[in-house]
């Protein structure tokens, strides 16, 4: 479990504006701006895009920043 204080400051690394917050869902942190799912290993978030799970309908990391630009900011 990630502390509320840490979740308050964490942002999706794929968001060019660094405004999209991450929400803990099971053993992942999920960005509601783009849908990227970042693993939590041994209690630490792994915010490495290359190791994250791509959202449905996205085939490459290059497509993810466009999802942030298209959607409303949740930050």
C-alpha cells in the first residue's frame, strides 16, 4: 500500500504537463489521464514507462502523451 502523502505528490511520468495523478488499484498505480498501469514492487512504485502496462487500444508508448492532451486534466 502506498501512503496517501506519497500518492498526493506522484504524477504520471507520461503526462507532459505532470498534472495527472495516480490512483492505487490493487498492485498497480493507474493514471486516469491515460490509463497507464505502473507496478508496485515491494511497496515501491515503479514509474518506468517501459515497464508499465499500456492502456487498452494503445500499441506503443509514443501514443500515450496524446491521450493526456486529448483528455481533461485530473490534477
